[in-house]
C-alpha cells in the first residue's frame, strides 16, 4: 500500500496517465494530477478519485518548459512537504515519415517526452535526496526499444528516456531513490483509437498475447515499482507489451 505517500503524475488527465493516477490513489497515495491543456479532463480524474475516497489535486504545467516545471515541483513540495513518487507520463506524438518530418514536429516531441522527463527529475531530485527516499518511474515505449516506421521523433524520445532512467538510477541510488522505466506496447487509449482497423489487425499479429493492452496493465506495473516491494529494483526497463518485443 501507498498510504501517506505524495505522488506526482504528469500527463494524468487521460489514458495511461489517468489510469496510473487512479491506481496510485486506490492504493492510498495522495495524487497530484498534472495536465497541460485538459483542465476539464483533469478535474474529472480528481472527482473520480475523491468519489472513491481518495485524495487528489490538479496542477497545470507544461513539462517542456524548464521554469514552469521547476515552479510546479517547488509548489508541490511547499504544499505537501515532500514528494515520494514521480511518474513521468506526459507525452505526445507527431508521426510522419523521416523524409517529410518537420523540424518542429521532431523538436516538439523531444521537448515534451524527453526534456520534460529531465525537467521533472532534476526538479524533484534535491527533495528526494533530502528525504533519502523516492520512487521515479518514467514512461518509455516498446517503440523506444524496437523502433517504428513513421515515428523517428517518438522513438528517439522514448529511447532517450531509457538512457535518462539508467543514468539517473546510478546517480541517485546511494540516497535510497530508485529510477525505473515502463515500456508499454500497444494500449487501448485515445492515441491508438485513431488507428485504422487494418493497422490494428497488423499490430495485433505482432503481439504474442494477441491483444492490445489496457491502461490498467500499465498502471499496476507502475504501482508495483512505486511500492516498498520494489525497493531493490532500479535502472530497469519493464516491458508491458504482451510479448511484442520478444
């Protein structure tokens, strides 16, 4: 259980982030729901948590903005006194073939997915070092491991997150802080809902378990990594992909 823990989840207004926020709250954590543009959706997640007896708050922050991120984390520490769990889930896609991809589409994905992860870890690390404890879980992707046509920018950002995870794990381990990554495969979310039936069928054929994952599959893995039971696990990438990357 995560009773009394303070958890920050970025990009938690929908999809996998929402499922993570709900799971951590169900296990007793007080959850700070970060969002950038979806205030209404974030509010609905907060309401759902509170209706189930949990505690949550919503905070707007663009994780790609260094100053905003520093202020966001600083305010959480001021208001709650500590941060026990950081889940870096915020992410976007701007898919397109390499030869046609614009510089902006590449930069935007890297700025939010990869730099955003760096920004929050940097901002929270001093407090966690002071506490001599902390759990950091970063959302990578099977695409960051295997690559995918039409997703050079996304693959680069998610592979970069793996490098950040392993390096940060080495830097912070001596202070009782673990840093791990979760690499989802195809998951039923708004992001995959736009795929054509043909693409979905082709994707499922690549998955030994024969189905897309559910947001809850990812959320339960994150909750485990945030728990005391995972205290001797750090610097790892847990693939939750139905066997896709085998």
